[in-house]
C-alpha cells in the first residue's frame, strides 16, 4: 500500500518541506514491505563477503602455524591475506549488516516506510564495488599499510560516495519521521551516522592523501581505528540490542534514565580511547595517559548498559529457548560487557606491558567485533529477514547449529588467544628466553585458533544456507504471511493474550 | 608548556563543563527530560503491544 | 528526548572534543618536529634513506610485514625490549619524521625490527632468511619469501649472486637461486633500520 | 499509535501499575512519599531512577581519572615520553635506575642472544653449510682469545675450517656497536657454554686489541680478517 503523500526525491531534499501531520504513522507491514528490496540486497551482499572473509581468515590462521602453506605466491602471503580478511569482514560483511539493520530500525522507529529505495540500492552497488576493488588492491600490493584503513586510495572515494547516499537518506528519513519521540536506539543510530563519515574522511585525508608528519600519523590512525569500532559498530550494535531485547520479550527497557546516561557517557568517553594502542610507544606521556583514563571511564556506559539490559531481561530468560533473535543478541550483549571490562583492564599500563604486541590483542578485537557485534547482527537478521520476506526460517536446527558453532567457536577463539597472548607476553618480557622459544609458546594456541575458526566457518555456512533457502522460498508460492511471521500482523492476535 | 597549549587546556577545562551545565539547564527548562517515561514505550503500539512476544524459532 | 538538534549538537561536540585533543593538539605539539644534528657524529638525524632502501620500504608495506613486526622500542623499565637488544634506547617521535606511512606495528609475532640493521648487518643472512626462514631460524613461523627469488639454470660457472644453499634447501641439480631486485631492496631497507643515535629528549 | 497508552495489564511483574496515569508515574519518580513507593513494590518499567550505587561508582571513577591525569601526564609536554618524569624530578618518589655492573656471564648471554644467535643459533651449533659452530670449536677454545677478539671487532670473510668442515661466509664487524665489556662478556660466555672449556676474556685484552687494530678501516667500514691473516697471530698465552 503506497502512500500518495510520500515526498519526491527533490522535494525531500528541500529544507522547507515538512512531514504532513495528517499522515498517520505507517503500519509495520507497510514499513517491512518498503524495506524488502534494499535491506535484503544489503544483507545478501554482506553474507557473501562474510563467506569470502571467512575463507581468508582460515588461510591466515593456518599460515600462522604452518608457514609453508600457500607460501609460493606473493599475492597470497600472510601480510596480504590478513588485511584482506579484516577488510572483507569489517567493510564487506559487518558494515553492510550494520547499515541494513540500521535502515530497517530507522524506518521502524521513525514510523515511515523506506523512502527512495533506489538510493540504497545504488549505494549498495557502489559499496560492493568499493570493497571488491579494495580487496583486489590489497592482494596486488597496493595496501596503504595503515591498520583498518588498508584499502588503497582509489577504493576510498567509491566507498565514500556510497556512504554519502546512506547519510543523505538517513537525514531525509529522520526529517520525515512520523513519530515525534526519539527512542534510545535512534540516538545511537543518528550519532553513528554522523560520526562515521567524520572519522573515515579525516583518517583518509590525514593518513593517505596528505599525510601528517611522523607519529601524529599513529595518533590519527588509532583515533580512527578504535573509533570505527567504538563510534560506528558499537552504537549500531547497541541500538539493535536496545530495540530487539524489549521488543522480543514484549517488555519496555528497564530504565530510560540509565539509557540516557549510558548513551551520553559513551559519546563522551569512547572517542578518547584510541591511544591506549600506543602504550609504551613513541607518543607523549600525556596523550597515552588521557586515553587510559578515558578507557577506564568506559566502565560507566558499559555498566549502565549491562544493568539496564540485565534488569530488562530479568524474569524473561526463558525466552532464550524460544527466540533465535534473543539468543544471539543476549549472547552479544553479555559479551559487550565482558569485552569492554576486559578492554578497560588491558588499557592499563601494567597490563599492557605484558599483553601489548601479543595475540591477546587479536583475541580482544575478535571478542568485540565478533562475539558482541557480529552475534548481535546475526540476531537482528534472524528477526528482520522473515518480516521482509514474509516467510519462516526454513529450519530451527540450522539456527541452533549456527548459534552453537559460532558461539562455542568464538569463545574458544577468545579464550585461546587471551591465554596464549598472556603467556606470550610474559615470555617476551623475559630477556633470557630466546625469541624462537617465545614463538614456540604460542604455537598450540595458534592451532586452537584455527580449530575454532573452522567451527565458526560451519556456522557461517549454516547461516548462508538458511538465508539462501528463505530467499528461494520467497520465489515459491505465496503463503499467508500472518500464519508465518509472529507479531507482524493483527491476525496473529489469536495466539496472544487478549 | 607553550601558551597555545595552556589556552587549549584551560579552555577545554572551563568551556566544556560550563557549556555542559548550560545545556543541562536548558534541557530541564524546556522540558527535554520530562517525558522520558514515554520513551521506553515508544517501540510498542497497537499492532505489537507490550506483553506480546514477537519472535520464536520456526516450527517444523 | 525528542529534540533532534540537541542530539546532533551533543554528538557533534563529543567527537569534536577528541578530534581536538587527539588529532589537532598532537599536530600542534609535535607535527612540526624537525630533524636534528647529532653532536657526536655531526650527522643529521633522521637521515633520508637511499633510493633502494626506500623501494624496500614500499615492499615492506605491500607485503604486510607490519602485521608481525613492530618498529618501536619501549622504555628500559617497560617490558624487555632494551634487554633483548631491540634498541639502545626507547623510540621517540623524532625517529619517524621521514616515514610515510609510519609503520609502528602492533604485533610482535616476530621480533621488533627498529634496530635490525645493527643487530644483523649481514646481507647474505637476510637473503637466506627471506628465502626460507627455517634455514637460519628453525621453528620460526615466518612464511618463506621464495617468490622474491628467481630459480634459473646454472651456467658454466656458479653465479656470484646465487644463494649458498645446501642440504635439503638446495634447488634441483643444475639450478641456482638468485635474489630478485625486490629481495635486494627489501634487505637494503632492513639494513637501513638503525636507531641508536642519542637525542636531546632521550638518553 | 498513542505513546500515552498506559502499560497494559499483561506486564508480568507490574500488575500494581494497572490504570496508573503517566502524571502519577512522574510524581513517583521525582521523590514520592514513602507510602506511595511501598504501594508499588516494583514500579513499572521504562523509568526506573538511577541507583545511588551507580552514581557513587561514577564519582569514584571520575575522581580516579583526575588523580591519574594529574600524576601521569608529564605536564602535557610534547617531548616528555616517560609518564613518571614529573615524579622523578619532583619528590624523588622513585629511585633512579641503578647502573650496577651485570654479572659477565649474564651480560654475555644477553649479548649473544641479541647479536650472535641469529647465525650461530641458541645451541651454538651454527647452521650446517652456512654458519660455523661455536660449541667444541677449536677457534673458540684456543688458549688465547686474541684471534676471537679480532674476529668480533672487525669481522671475518673467506673460507674457514671449523671442526673439520669448511664454511665460506662473511661475519660482520661489531666494533661500532659493542663495548669492550660486552665483547669480553660475550666471548667469555661462548668459551664456557655448551661444554666449552677455556679461560675467561678480560675487558683489558679487548681494549688493547681494539687500540692496536684501530687502523683497519673507519667507522662503518671496517676491513674484515681472513683466516691466513689471523693465523699470523699467536693463539697461545
């Protein structure tokens, strides 16, 4: 049901145009219908990159304990497949899963159908071209050599153009919202959509196009790299958690005051964290100290969010057995708390002295990026996709397989590298131990990492299988959506208490 | 420490808290913080009211 | 909270604060550091690298060496960097003035390379090590970079550039292994990595 | 949709809130009489006040942050890298690092790990066909270290026979990078490790030979020894 009052593209750009107050908030089914093409397109592209990134992850991990593996080709050397893995899963998968989820959440929270879907489609096409060009560039040796920003300079404008479309779309949607109140998820989303282009363009300019001198580059690098996680992925992950946890169990969030406190303290402190990656490095003492203090201050938003989510869930944990979305998101939210507290500890100078430069850091990065963020994104997709396709997920077993392989896999991964990293750090700080002995200490943990990676691979294949299957079902005969998807239709109310 | 740095640091220590205080005062006076209790309910509506569980595993 | 502009202003100001604090202030404070003249030797430090070493640096970046090797030495009483001989003093901002990009690194899967040019000045060692790290460092998990070497048929006489390989590392009879220009550039870069000059800000 | 709709009845734990209008809710949050609170043992969700414990926790963290910055900021100077610099200058709270001389064997082991080990290996056996062994080497265990000191200071090039095997590689000069004490320590170490049994090397011996051979090249460009040259030098005490 198209509303005739939807503004045209040019009209929606005009600062004078306002939403028509006579138009009521859109029905959920109408919103889902409008999101179907763009959001599904983004999710499918994201999952394709997830599979490709997983292949590169396995190659990278295997090379760590079997250096002769695929060693004959320059383009497959460790130092190239590793950044390709990172950039594919971060910019290819995580980013598209994040933006797709964010678009759907924005529409739902603003209570408007997705406007100008073509912008999203064009943006997604460009984004995927950018990721492909960037990954091939790295394999060809054009990496910038800057962590989290390896995509060669010629890929960046493509990505930026793509992002700009999303940014414009967000502003339009926000301006034409039909729900006056801003829910906490919207704060996080709007903030993330403002922060990301600032971070990305500043880093691209100051590091690649017109590099600043000396270690100022390192400062910009870690200001950017830590904030991509902290001010882009984390807010979107939290926005999803703040929406789906109350939504799935049908109970409002415990305390809105805590939500506000958590949001503003995150905004205030997270962006100052990055320099703790340079503890002991050639940076002025104050710069590192400021970041250490800000890192410890992160306990405030983390504890607030943890309390808020926990008290919302209290008495409702039995829903974990019945809801795939909740299962993934609660797992992610718990790991958000765990990884953040862990991050606070490893920012301290005395801890960093041991753990810096070791596999511990890699374990921590995956803890945040995977055990928290990616799992929350999986949970979100399990909620969103059936509503867009109007089809049921094909198999509960596949979902369980996905959850347990990925959940156990990432816990094994984080455990192995955290422990192995600490042992590596102690060995490295013992000057009487030859370096090759330090390497030998880490080897069993690197093998464990490969095993956990295989577990997660199984989960990713299961998820891709589910997604492919549900999409194929959509091509098949139409089924009554109200019988398939819970809660998205009034006819479902027969099953709900009156 | 050079003059520029002093200005920057003192400036940030004074300007930031003062502006935060003003923002808070403004927010309270204009009622930005008053209807927070509505906020948590905004994701529920007639279609999906409070109390309805909206997700489950697929049934065979 | 339902007032969009308030949200946008707050969100803008928070990131602006760290943009000023972590990017702008460092740029003002040490973004214009200059090389200095070392009193003992009269050399300008840091010196520009030779063209070959600069080419090697590009390869170091392109092959992602930075993912396993750091180039920063921590202070005497912080970790064991100096006791391990990775440098004679801690690294400071001035050491990196000429580096684009700065390759500090965050991992020590392999040893730190700040001072590798002093610690291991032998070109032939580096070539052997690049060809197959197991030859010089058995048990290492560094990948072999044999693709930086050319396998060619041996002429009447052994080429003077051929790697002195023996045992299980030697090529098929009648063949020899010659380092490519890339391998030589990479080694030239590694040998250029020295930071023992004492600076006013650090003993 | 109307956001003013009161919490519906099916909220499991919030039955007491049935029919409460939002105005009453607000009153309760902003410091209601105790009796009202008791009436509603678990008030409805959505607007729980922040626990005092959380506020106290935040205060403690902020206080700690201020203390840390005051102590470890190095006065916000750009060229101060040591976060304890101001403490060391001011109250003398930390003792200056002592430069106590290291046990020569310990120092020798350390220098060996730093500069020798990459070629001669941790076990002193070298690399077959490339780098000669030091363990059980007749060169290392010679009665006088005169040749060894020369090799370390200026390097060695050309073929050399060690333990019946010929090696043809080049050893670099360490004259610029190792002090007399370090050369003495590392040579003492290799002469007494891996079952080697030879006399320790004295610091004075290194200094004397360093002065004697100072004319073999210049900084960075030292002329390496060849075996035939070294054989001119007596290796007996």
